[in-house]
């Protein structure tokens, strides 16, 4: 499936002394311009962006209820009280569950784990999990990547005499009076709280749990740096949960990707890196988010999240290899089902909903676990927020997942339609919900009636960092741009443009004919090799009719047989 929408190109015009910035930090002025385009203005901001490392991470003591909750849990551990971790079934939830579980075991805790089944239980802690904990004699429940919206369930836990600690990162609902609705708990560790003093206002579930672990280690007199052994999980979850790579989150992603690129630390993570063919390669955000992450998610989507959790808890390399291979196979099956589901969803939109600003699609036969992925594909294809619903096991109740665009706060919009929902939760860019089948049309109407989205909001805007003549591309520039990695939300990969380029000498490449190589002749007489990905045969047919084009591109170095050559990766053309 290719982009349905035409992209509109816009050129950044932010000003600064790029030459001076370049000289100060030893980078090309073009790279300095990119930094300014990312709203890095002061020398302190730029220095932190370029040079900050793990030693610059914020003190977890600033987390709301962080130290208090760590003291409570440390007493429970020392008293040998039964502790149960309640996690979530996606990559963030599984990583958070493993980090908490492994850390608590290392502290001598009597610790067990419960990860909800995506289809049977749905998202987050529920009454069955609470009842099971009471039956098993559990004293304390600690949640990770869930719990902040489970007011009724956690009240039942409190009424049963359980101590509850919440570590979560999802947004907090507010009542009609504008006040936060917080569930009953001994401690609520969540940077979304209004009273949070933590410098970052967005952390994934794993990082929240990981930071909490650092406070626990402090309570037990452990080496303050010991919690860094879980850095690879923090980075992977940050990327998989689409957290903006700004500030501390960028440091976590950058440092964690280095660990993954070196082969990983955890035995299960090492096996997954090997089974996905990433051994010896530089693991980027793409590798983490679109290669490793989907394999972890496949367990919870296709069978049970315990598959992925058990991978990380593997006792030896052989067991880890077997478990990793199984997850990779599950992910291949998931890809096939996703393709079919996406095709069906697009057909519905094309037939019925092309004029809707907010897409709501119901697919009775879609595997429930794939609704979020298909919603994401619709969002990317049409440039609009999208919800996809599937029939659940409960009679008359359909479950849905939503994926959003920047101009649409999905959590707030769902809250406005809360009277139609059985349950919902999430954040501005993604949400999960359940609704009665007969209420889906009403929800679709409400979401489209109440939205303030304009046609301009729904345009696919592509921001160009700079016009860049081929004469200014060098190995030094490519190296300087690499210093700006990792690229992702909040730190988008730089885009450059050049007008009046003549494409020639086309070669279709790739087993699936998905790459088109060509020579690009610039007006100043410089020629560079270029490559563009997609339907290479169709691209070739189109470009052969064009004498001159304008291109959006990113410069790279191609290494082959010991030779290094400058190349241009083309993102778009007109």
C-alpha cells in the first residue's frame, strides 16, 4: 500500500548564525541548521543534544510518589510479603514487566507476574486478576504500563486488603470539576500527574518502571549504576511506544541503541537480535521499532504475551534461541493477517467514508489483536485519525483501537464521547476502547461532529530542512548528520531538497523489485547515484518521462568492496 495523499512541501526559515554554531560544535553549518529547525537554540540545549549520555539522566527521586512507593515496596520485600506484578501485553508492557520482575527477584522478593490476555482480559488490571491475587495470598500488587484508569478494580483490591502501587504513563482522566480522577493506591508513579516535578512529561511504561527500579536499588544500597543494565529494554520500549525522542527520551534511545547494536545484554534479547538478522549491524530506530518490537508484540497479538516475557527470562542461550525463533515465526503470520485486514479496511473507507475527518471502521472478522496496526495503516494512508473495531467474545461488545495525527488529541476526544463507551484509555496519539455494537455509528457521528479538525490539519505536510546542492554534500556532512541520530518522533530524520535534477540510467533492483537506482545530474554538473524505494517498475516508467525533477532526499555513504561513495536516498519527487 502506497501513500494515498499528496505531500505538501514546506521549507523551514528559522534563522541563526549557522556558521558560528558549526564552528562551536565542530559540525557543518547544514547540520547546525537542522538543530535550529528542531528548536534547539541555546548552546546548552545543543550541547546536551549532541553530547549527553547516561550520566545525564534525571534523578528518579523527582517522580511523583517515587521515593514513597520505593520505601513501601522495599519493606514488603524485606518482610517476604507476596508481590504480584501486573503488566501489559504489548512491547512496552512486556519490557516493563520483565524489568520489574528481574529487579525484584534480584532483591530477594517473593514475586510473581500476571500479564492480561489481550482477547480474554483486555487491557490492564481487571477484577479476575484482583480475585486471583487475593486467592493466592498476594499482599501487594504493583502495576506497570497500566492501572491509572482502573479505579473500580483497584478499589476492589484495596477493599480486599491489598496494597497497590501503580507505575504507569498513560493520561489521567479528569472529572467534571477538572480534577484528576486517581484510583485508590498507596503510591501512583506517573509523570502525567499534575503535581509531577519530573522534568519530562512523557515517559513510556518501561522507563517509568525502570526509574522506579533505580529508587528501589537505592533503598537496598545497591550500586546506583546497576539499573543501567536494563537500558536496552528502556530504549526499545521508548521507540516501540512512539515516545518523542526529545530530552531524556532521546538519551535513553541513543544509549540503548548502542547496547542493542553491540548485540544486547539480556540472553533473550541477544537471541532475538540474532534471529532477526541484526547481529553485527547498527540497530536504528527502524530496527528497534519495526524489526525487534513487532516480534515481541506478536506474542501478545497472536497467542500470549508470556511468549515474549519468557524469552527475556530464558535460563540459557539455547532456550532463548528457540523462543526467539518461535516469536519471529508468529510475527510472519501476523504480517499476513495484517495485510488482509488492511486491504479490507481500505475497501470500507473507499466505499463509505471518504469524506469523514475521523475514520471509524468495523471489521467483524479481523483478529482483535490487529485492530491497532490496521488503524495505524489507515492513519498513514489517509492522513486522518482512525479507529478500527472488531467483534469481541462478549456478546454485543466490540473492541477498538485508534491511531491519531498530531492535530487530534485522541484521548481528549474520546473523553468527550465517554457516555457511549464501555471502557477506554490511552494518550493523544493512540487509544483502546470498547463499545456496544449498536453504539458504533453514534460514536462515529459524535467524533466527526465534535471534532475541530480542519482541512488544513489533515494535509500531509513535509518540512524541508534546507535546499542542499550536491556540491555541499561530503563525508563530513554525512558524519555530522549521524551525530543527530536517533531519528524518530520529535527528532525527525532531516530532509533536503534540490531543484532541476535530471534522472537517468535507471536500474530496478531487489528480490521484490522494490528499489530503483539511477544517476542524478544536478545543474552544477555534479552527478550522484540515487536510490528510491517503492514499486520500482512503476517509478521507472514515470521517471523516464521526466527530464527535470525536484527531489526530497537524505545523503548517505554507500560502502561496497572497500569503496565508499556518496549516495542520495530519495524520499519523494515532483
